[in-house]
C-alpha cells in the first residue's frame, strides 16, 4: 500500500511543470510574438500544433464560441438590424403624424406653442380636424323616399378620398386599436389609433348626416370640444338648436366665427345654464315649454369628471365680461333666449326674497305682536336671509342680452377651502390649451384621490351634473317629445366613466 502511494506522488511530481520550464516557455513565446515570419517557419510547426487547443479555448471564451470574424459579422448584422428597426419606426412615425386628424392637431399645437412659448412643454396635440365643410346634407325626400337607401358617407372632395388600388400605408410595427383592441398594420388616412374596420365605420359616421329642417334640439355643454362640434353638425343639418353652457357669451362668439354662421344664426339660441343649479334647470324647462311647441332631440353632453377650483374659471369670466362690454350686434340674436331665461331667474329670486321677508315678518308678529308694514318709499330692513339680486327689474332689456350670466358668476362661488386661494403655480395665468381652456397642472384631484379624500360638495356636483340634471330635463320635457315623428334622447359617454381596477388598485375598495 505504501509503495502505491509513493508511486502516485512521484507521477504527480514528474507531470508538474517546474518554474524553470514555465519561464523558458514564456521566453520562447515572447521571442516569437514580434516575429510572425519566424513563428510560421517549419521549425516551429510542433509548437503551432501544441497551441491549437489553447487558441480554440481562448476563442470560445472571447467570442462566444465563434471565431473573431464570425463574431464581427454577427455584431455588424445586429447593428444593421437596429438601424433598419429605427428606420422602420421613423417611417411608422411619419405615416402616423401624416394622418389627417393628427396632422391637424399638430398644426394647431405648433401655432399655440408659437404664441405662448413659455408653456410649450405643457401642451399636447388635441382637438378636431377641420372637415365639416365637406359634409353634404341628405335631403328629407331621399331619407324618407320609398325604396331609396340612405347614403352612408358623402365624399369629402373630388379625388381626395383614398382611391381603389392606391398603395396602402402599412406599419412595420403593429398598433392596438383604441376601440376593439385588435392589433393592426394597415393605417387609415384619417385616424391613426383605429384599426381599418373601426376607422372606416367612424369616418363614415363622422360625415353622416340627415335633413333636420324643422327639428328642435337641446344640447348641453355646447361651448367647446365634442359639444361644440355636435352643435355645428345639428345646425348644418338644418335643426333649430338650444345650446346651453355656463359661459354663453363666449359660446356665441365662437359660433359667430364660423364661415357659415350666417346660414344658421337664426336657428341658434345660446343659454347660460349651470346644471348644478336644479332650480335653474327647472326654470329652463319652463322656458322651453313656453317658447317651443315640441322638442325632437335632447343630447346630454355636459358632464363633470374633475372639479376645478374657482380660480380656474377666472379667465373665462373675464372673457365673458370683455364680450359683454363690446356688445357686438351680431351676437344679440343668439342671446335673446338667454335674456328671457335670465329674466325668469331674476323673477324667481325676487319671489324667493319676498317670501323670505313675509316669513320673517310672520315670525316677528308671532314673537312681538303686530309689525308695522314697510312703506313703498322705505326699504325693508336688511336680513341674513335676504337674497342678493343683480337687478331689481325682471323685464328683459337690450343690456340683459350682453349681461354676464348667473351661471358664469356661480363658477367663481367658493364651495371648498381651496376655492378661496390663488393657484398661480398650478393654474399659470395665460396658459391655455388648444381649446382655449386654462391649463390645470394639479397632480392631485378626485381622479386619483381615494374615497375618503373626496370632498362631499364635489361628489354632490358630479351627481347633479351627470345624473340629476339629465333626469330633470328628460322627465319635464317628455310632454314636448310625444308625437308620431321619431324623437331622440342621447346620453353622451366617454372613457372617463370607466374605471380600470387592474391598473388602479386604489379602486378595489369600491368593488
């Protein structure tokens, strides 16, 4: 046994490389490192053969199992692929930016940035694309004619629509449709976020119209965005429109700037209405019952998702006051119904004031005996219950047409503690979006707040605007909507009404 152990140790000693041998090997390699011609000579062939496995192992370690040339070729191929991908992305971006809707939004955004460079980084492309001039009316005879189909989509301009056989714009990277979520490569000429099927349907509906001559429509929230475009579509279809908004003077000015304003100005009535004020909504319904024999269409477009502080509306009220001072004659016709409505509001407030005083006198008589009646020449005593009325007269005058509406002034009424503070940092003065609205830079609002953080007045406002006011209009106007002709109530909805519980865990408590 001892002999076997001794032989093993001698074998290991014999196989080991001594320091002297290792030093000699290194000296030989150092000598040949600068003499490649000598290294390639026949004399060193045994050395080259012995180095082959070492070189192969080193190559695997340094080049991932590939040779140097193959590794370099692979790196070059990856680089070329990245360049091609970036070119494909750039090409996709070019196609997307050139779709008609996005291009129009980008043009409006660039113009706004040029006029207000300090706020350029806060703005995003939004708004509509000007194509309403291409919409053609469908005559009532065509719609109601026997055996005739209703045209679905009139052409925009001669030769402007995509022609059959025209080369389609194909994206290299698939996009997800905003509506149906399907992945698509073929890009529509107008929409960039819709698949071909949804884009075709939406574009057809965008231009679809009918003859609404003689029809009366009520539209809430008609001053900006979708409400404004819906109002124009109704007016250009021949309807008589009662358009409500909290800022009627601004709305009237916007409508007056349309190229075809003269065609519809006699059929448009702009009324200042705050849907948070149920009494005003009831009075508005009474006004419609007096002025119109029937209502054919009600569109509930106005809504409230995020409450703004009172200072948010200061620029808008300033604009109302500016228009009121100018008293442009061309706007007076649009505001006649507004004037009648403001008169009704004042009459109602006067009645409430008188009722309050009578009730107070009754309480005083019960407590202290007979009370001397007030003479017509002496004003009644001031009371904490007395209502402030902007005008003592309930008669509509020419100045009433251009007066700042109660709905506008109510926007500045402080209901929450935050309403009493200025927010210049979060509501920068002069910073407007593409719709002419004040930019709101607040990062905390009811959209991201937890349930216990939302103030009760804000929740009440949401219910009044989004539910109570539509209910009141529908229920009270039903008598005007009866008849043989079809009548319509449209409740506008949007993605703001959808809560994503998967991505927003704070909403789990609600479900």
